C-alpha cells in the first residue's frame, strides 16, 4: 500500500525549483499531471495525494486540516533543500496556507512564492453552504452545479459510488475550516480567481491581511474550476515561474 502524500510523476534530480501542488476537494494528484507538458526542465512537479483515493484508496480519509498538514510534513520538509513554490486550488489553497503557517512556525525554509486559487481568505467562516451531509442524490446534484467533477464520473455505473466517500470527506474538511493563525507571513504571493465564480475581487483582497508583502490579484475567465482551461493553466504557470526568479538561480527560461 502506497502511503506517500506527495506524488512526483517525473523525477528530475537536476531541477532547480520544485512546484508543490495542492488539489481541490474531491481531486487527486492526477489533476496536475497534464501540467508537466508546460513546465520547463528546471522545475520538478510534486502533487499532494490524499488518503482515500487512487493508490491510497484503502486508507482512512482525513477528518480536518490539521491531519492534512501533519500528514505531508515529513515528505515536504525533505523537499526544502531546493527553492520551491506552492500552488493550491480551492480546498488546496487553504491546505497550502495552513502548510505555509506550519513551515513558518517550525522556522523552515519558506516557499519562494505561493499562489492561492479560488478560495476565500483563511479566516472566513461560512465559506460555503454545507453539503457534505446531504443524501447521495442531493449531494450529487450539488457537485454537478459546481462543474468540477468530470461527466464520466456521473455517467459510469459504480464510479460515483466509489468516489463519494472521499469527496464528502474533503467537503467536510472545507466546511469546518477556519484558520487559527493571526499573524502575517513574509512570503510573496498571488491570489487568483475566476471571473464567473461567486468570489469577488473584494473578497480576494482579504488575503492581504495575512502577508507582509503586497499580494498580487489575478482574474481568469471562467467559473470556480477555471484551472481546467488550458489558457488559464498557462497563466497560472507563467505567474509562478516568473515568481521563481530563475535569473537569480542562474537559469535560462524558455521564451
């Protein structure tokens, strides 16, 4: 049984920077597999694989964000010998933030840059209407409205039943989450959101209170799952790679 929290689809010992990605609720590490084709060879991609899905299907689901951050801690610390970046979408943005807080409290090397995508600020309560306890039919209807689950999951007999437990578990973690952190973090960061999402530019500006440096706000065309669009993936990666400061690392970026 694989108990690894961080998946690396293409190991690159010569990489100068590592990109650590945190998936949305119900997502898995495979969400980021396609990103490999747009990453330069000086970046090594790692993605969080939570228990209860994919090759970790036999493991119990996490119950809260604390279990999440403690789970990835040891593997993440081992990756901080090189400069690294964080990207998290929705639930992943909150997980990336709490992981950042943990790293700061442990006085470990912090990311060169963080991107928080499609999530309200960490101190927001009631960030979403609770749906994790709904009956199956009602819960599935809500998932369809969010437009983030592939149609084949709904249409394939047995697949939705297979996926429901870990999707519910993830939504429960998000529904109960509110950060206990009251300070500010000395990290460069971007906050990105979809223009058709329910979150406004004003909402996203609330992230600023958690950082000593001015955050960068970026709007992408699309709904809550705008990162499923190739154009938007390229916008995300461009922002992250520029923030990686390859010139400082004596690297040559691709045009």
